[in-house]
């Protein structure tokens, strides 16, 4: 039987990320994400509903999120659901929580004073960040009828035009 555990979320951080380190030196970043949804109720009025999700990011990705993200920042998160169960030490009751373990992410919005995709901390272009949405390679245009790609246009190039 096939299984799939994949979560895609776009929302805003509900609090500043908390970065902790395990005894073995692995970084764990925990933060909350608020995801809004607009809908029309029975009377036709537009309403908004927010869902709050706890996110856990491990390793280098967690370090980057802790460094560059603050409360209110929009973020795209791709991950998997994990169900944690434990016993409360004070009340001896069984507790449980469903959270998302981050696998990929992408910063959204613009950097202050910069354009979207201009590089730097706001673009998600840091070293070690796995870009979730990679731009596809340029695809040559198809010839009429959907066969092979049309040949690239030929340009007259003089030896004087070449800089070397």
C-alpha cells in the first residue's frame, strides 16, 4: 500500500524562532506558523480563519531560519507530519501533539530596501539552503505541429563583435 506524508504551507511566523542545540551539536529550530484562509459564510459575508501550526527545523536549515526570520515574516514550508506522544511529568497524563518537521523552505516577500529575488538573506539563496522551487532550464520553442524544437535564430556575428 502506498503512503504519502507531505505538507505544503505558506504563512507568517507567529513568534521569533527558538534555536536549541542537541548534546551531539545538531541545531533544532522551533517556530509557529499562522496560515489564513478566507471564505464566505452562509450569509455571504467574507470571513477569515487562521490555523496555527508548530514547525521544527533541524540542522543548517534551522540555523538559517533562526538567523534570518522573525515574528510576522512570511515563509513557505515543505515538510512532513509527525505525531509526538509523551506523559506529562506533573499531571501524569498522556499528552500528544501533531507538528510539521521541515524538509525544505523558501523565504517569501522582499528584503528591506531590496527587490524580490535580489539575493542575500531575504531571497533564500544562502549556501546550504535547499531551494524548493527550482526554475526549469530554458526550453527551446517547439516547431509548429509539436515536433522537434525549432532551431535557434541565427545572428550575423562579425569578428569585431567578439570581445576576445
